[in-house]
């Protein structure tokens, strides 16, 4: 009887040691993989991309009262730059939209997926449109005041996703949020000339650096 109990106890110890060995092996794999990723991340030291609004060409920019509706049609030139020495960047699901005093005034315009090599730059020129967009009465009043002073504060936002690329591997899918605050020198004289048809468009150089959050 004692011999049987001893054999059972011995088998139990062997099973426990086997489980401990498997457990330690799995922990070792995860630790090694995590250490490799951490060291790689430190070596590569990814930097956020840089964005700039170079210029904007306006085709329509008007507001009506009763009801309060806003219409804008314009094209912006967006420049993005990858400052990294060893990392490429994949951009996807990018959408650009216009905002006036924290109220969205356009539909979101899609920007095609793009790969950007290290120290490369890309230029996008999306059309941004908002036709008869309802806006608050306060913003109608503010817009008329801004046009009277000859400068309209506008924000272009670009939202989407990016992934870093090192050698042949993509990693770390992240959300990308770009905010570009511009002051458009768009007075009532220009507004009236577009409305009357004496001008079909007007282009403004801006050179606005954007805030990038990843």
C-alpha cells in the first residue's frame, strides 16, 4: 500500500514539474518577444509625421440666414513629411474636413491610402465641400463679423490611421489626428466677386504647420 502511494506521489511530482517547465517556457517566449520589441522600439525611436497646409483655393464660401445655412467649396494642398531615418509610414482611412469655430461645415473627404518612405514627403489636394450645411445663429453672426474684418479662422482636420514599417514588417497600428488652424484672408469684397461671377476661384498661400497627435 505504501509503495502504491509512493508511486502515485512520484507521478504527481513529475506532472507538476512538467507543467512548471511548460509554464516557464511560455513565460520565457513572451518575455523574449517583448524584450525584442522594446529594444527595437528604442533603437528605431519613431517620430510623428509632420503636416502642413500649403494653400487653399476657394470656389464658394457663403452663408444665408432664415434658415442659417453655410456653403463652402474649396481645395487644400496638404503636405505630409516622414522625419524618421529608418521607419516608413503607411497611412489609411484618412479623411479631411473643415470646421468653423468648432462646428463642422463640410463632409469628410477621403484621402487614398499611401505609403511614405523615410524622409519622404507626400502631397494631397482634396476638395472639401459643404453644401447648405446648417450652422448655429451665433456662428452666422460670427462669420459675418469675421468677413467684415477680412479674416476667417478655419480649422482643417485630418483623421485616420497609420502604421510604422521597419524592414518588411508593419507594426503598431495607431490613430492619427491632425489639426491645422488657418486664418483665411477672405473679406466681403472677395465673397461678393465670387457670388457675382467676376471671379471663379481665388487661391490663398497659407503655409500653416499642423498639430499631429498619434
